[in-house]
C-alpha cells in the first residue's frame, strides 16, 4: 500500500467511524423516544434494565446504519478530493478513477464480510438476550411459561417424525405422542403413546401401541403391538431439538436457520419467508460494498462534492435502496419472486447502477 492509498483510506475510515457512530446514535435516540420511554413508564422499570436492553439492541443499530454510513463516507472522502482539486491532480498524474477508488472499494468489501460475520456471531446472541430481557425483566412474564412447549412437530433421520401435544423442557417428558415413519410420501409405521421420556439410552415410549402399515390397502393388515414401555432407538431427535423455542430468523445463525428450513420442508410447512431471511443474511451485508461502488463515481463530479449535496444524495439513495430491499423481501415472501431474487433485488439494481456510473465517470 503506497502513500496515496493510505491517505485516501485514512480519509474514508475517519468519515466512516464518525458516520456509523452518528447514525447509530440517531436511530437509538429516535427508538428510545418512540418505544423505550414508553416501556419505562408502562412497566415502571429502572434505567439499569432499559440500558442493558438497549446495549443488546446496539448491534442491530450498527448493522442498520452501516450501509448509509458507507455511502456517506465514500461521498465525503472522494468528494473532498474532488473539491480540493486533489482528484484532478491525481488524474493528471496518470492515476485513473478506478485506481483512486480501489482502497475504498477494497475496504468496503472487507467491511461487508466483517458485517456478515458480526451479524452471525454477535447480533444473533444479542437479539436473543434483548428479547429475554424484555420478557423477564421488563414485562415480568412467568418463566414457567417458557418451560412447556405445545404442538411439536420435529422431523428426524430416516423419515421419522415426532409429534407431541406438550413437552416439558425441564423434566424432558412429552404427552400425547404420535410417531410416524414416512418414506416416499407414505406412512410405513405409526406409534401412539401417552408419554415419551428422555433417558440416558434414548427415548422411551410409555403406554401405547405401534403398527406397521401395509403398503397395499387391500392386503393383509400390518404388524400390531401394544406396550407398557418401549425403547425407541430409531428416534434421532434430541431433547435439545424439542426444547428449541420459536424465535425470529434474526436470532439464529445462517446454518441454524438453514437446518430449520430443511425441517420445515420435511414437514411440508411454508418456508418462503425463512428462505428470504436466509439469503438476506448474505445479501444485506454486501450492500455496504455496492453503495460504496455508487458513491465513488458520484462524488468524483465536483458539482456533487459539497457536504450538503453529498449528505442529501446519501439520504435519497439510501431511502430508495431500503425501499427496494423491503419491496424485494415482500415479493419474495408472497411468492411473486424467487426467495434469492427477492432478497437480492436491492443489491442487483444498485450494482447495475454503480457499475454504469463507474464506467461513465471521467477516468
């Protein structure tokens, strides 16, 4: 990295740090005035609780502010070069706009990957803690209500599906149990039991019956058994899988969400919304790179290099971008676009615009 790259990068990173902090603070203040203060008054909680609640909300603010901050920082850093005629001097020295923008675009790409990793390992945990704080410390809900899960449908390996009316997470006991083995859309075996209990050696069914269903409806009946207790080593579902509480996709990692989607597909449940959220975990962080790609050629024009013009352009472009993100998400959720295309709509539109601006910009 030469002196020029370090000079450009220092301008960009300085602007980025200040902009991320400023936008995160603005979003925090607006949210606290709109919702946080109402929580304090309604539930009569101390500021220590509401502070801890918003500390865990902070990663979401940062990720939300990063694309806007990336665009503002690019416009300001490149715009200052254009306004001070430094950009003209660099071009006169034979340095193209592509080369001038390279350190910013490389940094933007690195930040995009960093935001993705940050969301995967930090945001998910903070989102879960935030909801736990709201439930237990703010709304003061009974924790016992989180110990009983109802109407479980959990698929396992080999086509075995476990259905349970209620399941106690503490005692690891389920009631009103049905277990079926489905192969090629046909139910081959069925077990019905009063209870299912987790033991060191696996699951045990209590007071029930089992039947091997015939492949030919007009053929002889299948094998039938009745039991007081029955060890069920064929069940690969773990107690932890049954204990999983329903959470929003933002609270689970990419691979965990993908696993849940596969489970829903086995059960025949709708997965479009989850698929869109899964792809957004990748496409949204890369908006940072794409908005920097748009900002560089825009700011290279001296007429667009003033601070007020740059800030105004940032707000307009960011607004359009977030509208496209929400539109694509809605179309993907409703099945009007494939999930990947719905999650990528904003990125694709702005990537085409950014590449077009970069090609047409004066080199």
